[in-house]
């Protein structure tokens, strides 16, 4: 049903952006930023992600990057980096929230070697010129997904510092705050695709064991509750931002390195270099 019809609100609009294409992301974000005067921006919810099924071969984006890394992390980095001026231009009395979907699996991610061999596995050699890309047999979907979520979490906290350090011309405090939401394990198409290993036999096993999954996995409505809490809880309209939400409550980060400024800086610089290289190759 058309949202404009069901809500009787003709101000609702939809625009398309392909998160597997850095060019599409740049077009979408630049169109927003270039508007004069600056368009009103109240909230951004970034909850789209992908998860390669167990046992599957490495999948790549339109730009040739490993799909988990490219869609779950780099797409969000590219989008928010371009949109940063629009976030800073919002009036100080506006409660602007950037909500990102993360996952408990970020605890198993690995950013210890982001400038050497590890990113080559995720970007098929695009991050490191002195390290050959890893063999496809070394690819592990669960590790790739966990690392993409760890990178997203690290970037989110770095972006909050970046926004908070901005000195507004009017001297007011920054009104944009970032929240990370872990919805838990939810019965989404992505989860089903992962559990079934993307095969018809896996789908048959999933259907036969569906009562079990119905008990242990949340419904989409239940999974959305933490997102709604992050979007509407009044207290998140004040403070420094950078909160992690789970089960409709604030929880501490399990990995302290996500707050490490050195790691944040390395990841940020490496991401910028990757995007610059991909865009030059595609020019």
C-alpha cells in the first residue's frame, strides 16, 4: 500500500540508492548536500546489510569489493562522509539522529591488520598494493560479516567525535548524535538466506525445523523495537552520542578498541584511500 495514501501525507517521497555502487551512493548523497538552502534532516536510519551464506564463495559488489565489507561498512562510510556538511548545517535546536544497525558478531571481527593482508581478503587486493589478494578458499563469510560490523561500529564512534569537534559559527553545540542498534537475531530474509546456505536443500531443512527458529529468532516487529527506542527516546536528544542500544536499553561496548583513536584514524584513512582508488578506476 502506498504510504502517502495510508497516512494521508503527500510529503512522503522515496528515492533509490544502490549500496553496492559507490557511484550511486555519491549521486544520491551529493543531490541532498547540493540543495540550497540546506534541506531539513531529522533522522537517518541505516539498517541495510548483507550476509554471505555459509559455505558460499566470495561475492563482490559492482566495484569489485567483497560484498560484506562493501555494503555493510564502506557504503555507510561513503554516504555519511558526503552527507557530513548537511549534518553540520542543521540548526542547533533540531534533534538529529543517525541510527546504524549493528550486530553482536562485531565482537568476532578483526581490524588488527587493516593496513596489511586482512583487508585484501575483504577487498580482493584493493586496499593494499604490497600484499596479494588472499585465495578464495580462505574466505569465511562469518568472519567477513563480523569484521564489517566491527568496522562500522568503529567508524560510527569516530564520526561522532568528528561531528562533536565541529565549531559552529553560532557557537552552539552540535545537534547530531549517533546511535548504534543491535536488534538481536531476527527472522529476516537475510537470516533465512544465511541459515539455508542459499540452497534449496537448506531451505527444505529450514522449513522442517521452522518451529525451532520461530522460538529462538525474533519476529521483524520485535527486532524493530530497539530501532524505535533509539529513534524516539527523549534522552538521546541530549549528550555526546555514540550509544549502543540493545533490547531497548543502553549497553557497553564489548570491544574497547572501537574507541581507540589510532584504530579509528587508520580505518578512516584507509577507507578514504579505497574509495578514491575505486572512483579513479571507474572514471
